[in-house]
């Protein structure tokens, strides 16, 4: 049975890849033909075909010892022939578990977040859970909508890395109200919120990156993201600390906040070329922005590090392939994902102390040619 159609709708698109479900948010317009799937085969259909009771079929499919082996074999053959699929979701609901864990991330198109999700998926696989993944696209409103979808999908627990502009965490309060475990990672709220967190020491990482530049530079600019987010606020605090240790006074002229995209890196190049006193070094809180800056400066005839020394953050794979190779702060996305999901499973298993733990992972400065 088919119907021709033309649809334009503000929608959620759901894609399933292995045991991971990814939600894309956006406006979609498309036309074509709807193909209606045949009705799922149930144990009642198998029972009617074999002249058995539904209870006998159900027990046979569950390998119940009270059912004769010949009957089990007959039921399984008929089930395969008819295309029967066990409804694991309904079964899990009866046990008050869906075996689905929700994950909300700012964006999926970063190598760091891909590594985080790979780590989460590995732990989820081993523990028998599936992942439902949504991206906020750096919008608090989309984050709120994603959280509602996760709640309505009855996820057993939720992992969140906050969007740029999220101020109010009210949309996550209902998870705590209904005792649904909640773990934040990378971009996290203050400890007062009372949820488990997995982070790196962004303050110390920012301090280390800035101190490295100050060893050869006296005028260092810091390019950062939205200072509402802990990761950028702490890196900035580390930058300020390193300046103070070197006896230098912070100048507003040497702080620039943007979305840390490749395009934003080009805008940084425009900004410093127009300065009367160009910085000798730049600590940029994201590798993509740092690479955009380096490439843009090179195109304008100002190669690095001859013009200025640059340190990025994240150690994206491309950092080792640009010219010059980018000095950066490395921290392990996969380990962060594994640690965050393990913390969530600890809560699900009722292990004490996990609900408000803060786990701080290690980082290191990788020195390359750009500095």
C-alpha cells in the first residue's frame, strides 16, 4: 500500500546506525511515496498458524524448560518463516528499563566529539545499552527540545555537554525529579547543580599553554569561546594567571571571543593585522579556529611562527598535518566518553557516591612548529 505525498515540516529525523540512534533537528521538505510497512508478526499470529496457545508460543521462544524440545523447534521455525521479531522495547518497559541512554552534544561535526561518542559506544556495547544521540547545534532552545525528546523516549540515563548559550538548567531538573541518572561531560555546570561531571583541568591547561608562549613572547592574545561555559572560562582564568606570574597586565585588546570556527580564525587574522602593536603569540582555545587563523595569515603573506607563535586546544588530527604543525593541548576524547558513560552506569547500578562525583582527566601540551 502506498500514498503519494508532499510534506514540509519542522521535524526530528532519526537515523539508526548499529546500536546508536542519532537525532537531527531541522526543517525538512521532501516529496515522494510513503511505503507502509506490513503489520509486525506477533506471538498470537504464530499461535494461530500452529494451533497452539499464545502462552505456549511465548514460553517456547523463551526456551522455557516446561515446553517440549520438538515444540520449541516447531515454534522457532514458524517464527523465522513468518518474520517474527521480538519486541525488546516493550519487554524492557515492563521491567521499567529501556536499555537506552541519551546523549546531548553541542555538535557532531568535531573530531573531539566523535572520539567522545566512540568511547561511550564502546562502554554501552559492553554493558548492553543503546545510545540515543542528539545535537543542540549550540542552541539552548534545541537543547531543551532534545532533553524533552530524551525524557519522552524513557531513556534510562542522560549524558550532556552544554550548548554555548545555556543559562538555565530547568529542562534537566525533571530527570533528577524522576531519579533518572544524569552525567555532564566537558562543558558542565557548576558543582552546586549536584550532578556527576567529567572534565579536564582547563585552568591548568590554559595556564600551561600561555606560559609556553610567554617563554618567547611578551604580548600574548587569547581567543576564546563563550565565557559562560566552564571550559572557556577556566582556560581564560589560566591565561590570566600565567600573565600575572610573568608580571604582565591583562589588556582587553588582547581578548577576543567568537564561535571558534575556521571562519572565525580568518576574522582573528583580520583583527590582528589591523592592530598597531600585533601580538607576538596567540593562545586560541580551539584547534579549528587556530588552523583557520594560520591559513588566513599565510594567505596574507604573514607566515607562522615568523609573524606570531600559536597554541591551539584539543589536538584534533589535522593539527599534525597543517603547515606549520600546530602546538596544542591534548586530552583524550575516547577516555572522556568511556569515563562519563561508566559513571552513568554506576548510578544505574546503585553504586554510592557516583551522583555528584567530579572526575578530572589528564591533559598535556604537545609542542610543535607553530610555537
